[in-house]
C-alpha cells in the first residue's frame, strides 16, 4: 500500500486499537511490546509466543503485567510465576483471567496477602468448596461479605458462620434481599428469630419468617421502610395489615402493596395514581431547601415511579391474558414474558405504546416479528438504562432493509446498515464519510471498506472511530506496519 497516507490525529488511540486487533501478526506484537509506553491490550492476545511472554515478564511494566494476568489463554506455568509477583493488583487479576485454573492456583491465592485476590476468589463458582469455606473465616470482613453475597449455595455450616459473623456488614450480606446469584439462600429456621431481632439482618429475614398477625403488625410499624417493604410483599400478610401499609408514608412500601396479587383493584389503582401524581424530575428532588430526610423521601418517591414501570410480576406472567391491555405498564411487560400468549395478544403487545412492552414481546416471540415490525420496534426503542444493546441485536434485519437504512435520516438507524456483510461499496463509502461519528464507527470495521476510506477513518477526528478502525481484523498487515512506522515503533 502507499506510504503517504494521512497521519492519525489520535495516534495513541490507534495504537491501542491495533494492540487489541486479533489479527495482529506475532512480529508486530513483538514490536508493540518493546514500545514504551506500549498499549497494554497487546498482552491479552490469544497466541502470545513464549519469547514475547518472557519479554513482558521481564519488563516490570505494571500495565503490561496486569493485562497479561488477565489473559485467559495464558499457560498455567506462567500464571503460577505471576502469583509471586509483588504487585497485589497483578495477583488479583490472575483470579479474573484464569477461568480454567486448576486447584493449585487457587491454593496459592487463597491466602494471598492482598485482600482483593481473595475477594475475587469468593466470587468464583469454580473454586473448590473446601477452599471457599476457608474464606468464611477470612480476617478481612470485605472478603467474608463478598463470599456471603456470591456463594449462595454454601453448606449450612458456612452460612451459619456468616449469618452470625461479629461484623454488621458481613451479617447484612449473608441475610439480604439481594444476592449476586440465584437461587437465594434460605437461613436455617432456628436462626430466623435472631435475624429478625438484629436491625442489620431484619430486612432480609422478613421473607423467611412465619408471619403471624402479631408479628406482621409489629414489623409493619418498624421505622425502617425497607423492613416494611418486605412485610408488604410477604405472602402471609393479613389483609388488615395490608390495608394499613397501603397508606404507608413510604412510596417504596406502597409499591410492595401494589404488586401483590391479592391487593383489591381500587387500592392498587389508588396507589398507582398517587405515586404518579408525585413524580418529579430528579433535579427538583435534589435541589431546593429540603432537609436530608425530605430529600431521601423525595428520592424514594422518584424511584417508585420508575419501579412501577419495571416490576416483573410472576403471577401476571402465569395468567397473562387479563393483563395485555392493563393500564399498568409493568403488567403488560410481565404479560409479554409469557410463552403461552395467543397470536392476537402477541400482535397487540408488539404494537404497545411502551417501548419496553414491545421489546419484551419481540424477544419472547421473534418468530412472529416480521421485518417491518422489527424495524419499527428498533426505531422506537428507548432504553431505561445505559446500554449498547438494541432490538436489532436479536431481531436481525434483512439486507434489503439494511441497505435502505444507509440513507435514513436518523443516524441511529444508519448505523445498522454496516451489519450487511455484502453492503455495496458506494454505500460503505457514504457511511464512512457520514457526519455522525457513531455511523462512521459502525462502518469502520466493515470487511469491504475501501483502502482510502479506511485510512480516512484511521485519521478520523473521533478517537473512537480511529480506534475501531485500527482494531478491525480486516485491517491489512501492510496498513498495520504503516501505522507502527508512523509511531516510531
């Protein structure tokens, strides 16, 4: 290729992308390793030759060694050598990267002087049970709390140790409403009274209690609204206490009553309307002259509005037909999770006003989604949280649609066009010169990208576009060499 192409504006980012390029030849890997400061991504290549590994080990470069420890293709003998490395972050990275590690590595790290390595071990499900059990008496409370959150199916003897730990944070993690894995653990019945008496475990213990009317009334008056929320969801809640909690000052507690299958519809609707009326922008919640308690209450009310949209109700999913036209978005979303909906109900939910309902239904009945509907659902998709996922990831659009979208007014839709591997070159060139950087980034790795367009993207004003172009496996070796030469590598 010609040697007089444009020099990348973001050359360090281009080198980062090149270092991560899975098609980078070994000789160029060697050149990048010797470059200082080099991109640490080069140490994560799957086929690092032994001499390059030795060079990285001898470099004493923290970033390179940390990246090497994360390499899931690293030979076991090299991992064992890294267990003696002085930097605790490198040793901890070994736990993250070694998904196929034999017992020997876990034995070496289970007593690591750095607590981070032990915390990571506590999160793994491939560590032998006898080694994990040792972490239940680890001297560092954060390690014990991590084990309690992650090892949900620990033997009863281990769970007892964690549930009776002298440190509050460990007991709270062991008896919680949320764990890192399913199924959630159930505490031994003889410990439940003590867990209910303990303020730090009371919230998590409520669901495991036999809720007598007297206990329900007592817990419904608890000053902690999280305790009252758990009472509100308890299947044994007496109707009289349910009705009291329906008027609880906490919106969080009232949501718990809203979601119950036995809540009378007038009560449910009243809770819904009241919470919706109280909706305020988060900027308003955090501003003004409110005291701390008032701010907490307003923030909780703000979250309650969101929760009413996202509740997943198993009882609705189990009997979805009465709820496909519900006023409540969470009911319609829950109905869309059902695998047993008739075709007319599916079509109704695919045309729902709410993006979440449409997307949920499409994911559960992709065989009933035609290309026009798939495009409409993706075009109207509005995520409730920051994510790169979109409906087109599970509802692939045909080539004819993707080529039409190359000229769509919406850059978000234009960025789908490069998903066609046979996209005509003239459309690729147009997208590579698109005014929107997200579109240029989407086409930067296309296998049919012409040489001139590729070089322009490598020199793009956007560092994300340039890095993506350099990381593309289709980047010619001659272009890789040109970039290293420009960088003096």
